């Protein structure tokens, strides 16, 4: 029917004649078109987020030392900074992505463009098939957001009112709001403080409540900007566990920015590293240490006890010197693990040896430092 | 549209509940503003009694003028009090949450905050218009005109406020400039029509429409002038459309920031 309507508007005779001249049959072309369209739809539905050559530039006035105060006041010089520069990546539905980088790298700017808060200077964004700058309202119904430094809750009213407020905002029915609040209260263990005014909640309780509020309308993607900032270790773990739970149980795609290595390590299966507005790495989180660690740690346990600490080969340095244990850091760009072990065994009589990679935090620091030094 | 209105009313209800949680501050704000306004009108009445009719304006007319302006101010800043917080929302970055809302941004921002003192203005304005109606022995037509003009003047007041507060998006720390511009609009709206003649009257009608809030409505009710009513109605539509367009364009200049804020 659709094809009939479509073809009634175009000169089908002419098209058929052209195709015949080229040796094609109209039915073959239609089948090919349908196949191509299905493949494209499948490909698109697989990706929750597609970002292509995304850039964002901010302009601001600067004081000129050479100009007078009148010129500085009325006609100041303008400086342009590129916060995000030709960034491209895609995120599959159900993925847990860490979007990391040092302060001012462009993480928050990117997340704000993905959610429709900021308008891009150049490039294209597709989130769930929608353009955030054009389809802001439609997109808002399908995504959830949590900004660690910013609360969306109503400070003076009980938490339950905030959850209900968001439910009404997303156009949910009263019955749906009630049942969803019950689900979230159970999932996030909110019952102990659901009737307390939000301003009286602890930071850990508030963050759990923020995430619950962001999930009230069952979003397909949740964007979290530093969700564990300021939380103690127990609250951090509880929040991470909850995020993994909603990812697994409700198939919510998680897009997270954080400076906390624990968030990245325990929560995200893929890490995108951004610095100076450009993506410098995009790889599975468990490969991050392996790919970028240029330091190995070697622990030596003595047969009796260590007494002397002689100088090491270039590329190896003591990290810990004690009679019960020595830890040596080896820069593998300067010295191989084999050579360093050989030398250490010549120097010390040992009971046990342990060789391991640097922690993820050190690896990330190395990535940032290496990129800054470029 | 109905969904937007339904949510706007719901948000206003929640804002009132939120403000009422802080009971003492809530009541003191309302009572304080009512006392402040009563003192102001007593001053005007004594002034008129001392100098007689000014430029054709009697004490009753001035009570009417104060009534219209107070109701507009009260309605806009109590129920749509969020618009007054726009400079703060923009500079702190808390405007983000309105961009993330699935609702109309202007409506969402406007209904994001409730100012209890606005209720004091509103109550005061209603009392003023009641006194005005009694003093002028208002006919049924005049009563209907008062009601219609309250609605039109409130829309104009809201629209002009939106245009002024949209300046917040154009440069950093716009609060001082916005307050200055708003005073330039509000102050002339509190002065009787005799104070503005010729070019000044045209300026405060067509450029900064302060006179459309109180002065012209009082003149329309007094003279039962349908011509002036039509002009006010046309200007209401123009200002409303203009304000929405300007606000939506200004929003595109929003650059967000990362200060710590609370919701609402």
C-alpha cells in the first residue's frame, strides 16, 4: 500500500524504462532497497549513541594589557577556546561506558551536548536516533541524568514528593508512578528516609535518591556526571552495585564521567579517554592497564631479612625498602623485566617474587601526563 | 498543551507546598509585603488629599492603578517566580535541569519557584481593585473590563519580565543589569497617567510598556474605551509572541557551568 502510494506520485514508467535500459528489474531493486534499509535499521538500533566530528567552541572576552580600560570595557578582545574538538564515537545499547579525562578535558561539555543542554558548534549527535539539539523534549522522555554536584530534587519536601514530581513531569499515570516508586524504593533501599525532607538526607542517601529519580520514567540511557563525588567508600560501593543492577535488570545503558578509578574499574566495561577536547583512547577497561602500563612492580620477600640496599640498574628504582619486603618499580621502556629480575636475584637472596602491573589509577595518570606532554 | 498546563499547575502546587514547609518565613513574607504596600498607598492617598486631583487622576484612580500593578506583580512573581531567578539559574548552571526536562522550557522555568511575598501583593491588589470599584460605583461593564484587563495586563507584565530576564543568557553576572531594566519597567507602571505626556507617554507605552500594566487599564475602565482596549489586546499578543521568541533565541546562548545547586 505504502509503495503503491509512493509510486503513484512518481513517473513509474520512466523509472522502469531507465532501469530496463540499465538491465535491472524493478522488483530486484526493491528487494535490494528493503534489504539495505533493514541492515541499516538493525545497525542503528544496535547503537544508542552515535557521535560524529562533534565540536564545541566557547567565546569569552579577555582583558588586553595594551588597550585602555575604556576599550577593555566596551570593545574587549574575544578569545575562543575549543572545549571539544571533532570527537567521534558510538555506544551500543546496554554498554557501561566510562568517559574520563583530567579537569577541563571536555567530559562535561560532551555529556551536556549529548543530553541537549548545550548546542554543538559542529558535528552531529544521535542519541536513541534523536538529535538532542532538535528533539530535546522527545529525548528527555528516554534518558535519565544525574549530576553529582547538582541536585534535581525538591529540597524542602519529602523524597517521595520529588519522585512523584518527576513521575508527573514525565507524564506517567498515578498508578504507574505509585508502582514505580515502590519498585525504586525496594531497589535502592530508600524506605528508611523516603518521608524525610531532601535537605536533611546525607550525601550518600541523596545520591541514591538522585539516581532513583532519574530512573522513574524507565530511561534507556542514564548519563552520570561524577555520581560518587564526595561519597564515603560504603556509599560509593552501594551506588556502583545499584548501577550494575539497573544495567543488568533494566538493560539501561550507562554513560559515566568520573575521576574515581573505582567507578571506572568496578562499573564500566569500556573506557573512553578524552583530553584537550579530543579522544585519545577508547578501549575495554580491562585492557587499559595492559595497554598503557609502562611500569612493572616487583615485590621481593627475603629468605631471612634484607640488610643492604645496593644501587639498581638504570630504569629500576626502590619503591619500598624494608627488612621484610622490597618493592622495585621497573620502567619497561628502559629495562626489561627479565634483565631486572636477573639483576635483583644477583643482589638479593629471596624466598618469593611477585611481578604485577601498576594500578589503574597510575595508568590513567600516565595516559593524562603522556598526552599533556605531547 | 493541556499536558503542559497540567504539569505547570502541579509544579505551582508543589512550590507552594515547598514554601509552606518553612512556615514562619512563608507567613512573614506574605504579611510583610501586604503591610509594605498598604503603607505605600496611604502615602499616595494623603498626597492626593493635600494637592487635589493631579493631571485628571483622583485618589480612587491611583488606588485602581496600584491594584492593577500589584495583581500583575503578585501573580507573576508568586506563581511564575522562577523567571526572577533566571540570572541565578544561568550563572550557577542550575538552568541545566530545565533543559533536561521534557516540558516547555519557559513554562518549566517560570513555575520552578514560588515567592510567598507575591501573595501579599496579590491580596493587596485585589483589595485595591475592590475599593476602586466601590469608589467609582462601577457598572457591570466596568467590572467585566477590570477582570479582562487584569488578565491582559498580567500577560503583558509576564511577557516584558521574560524579555528583560532573558538578558541573563547574553552575558555573565547579568543580575544587576536585569534588576536595573526591571526597575525601569516597574517604576513608571506605579505612577499615574498624568505624570507622562507626549513622547514620554509614547515611550512608556510602545517601547517599555509600563503604562499598559496599570495606567491605560484605569483609563479604559474610567472612559469605557473599547478602542484603547483593542490596542491593549493587540499589544498583549505582540508582547507574548515576542517574549517567547526572544526567550527561545536567548536559550541558545546558554553555556552552563558547574556550580553546586539544588532543584525545584
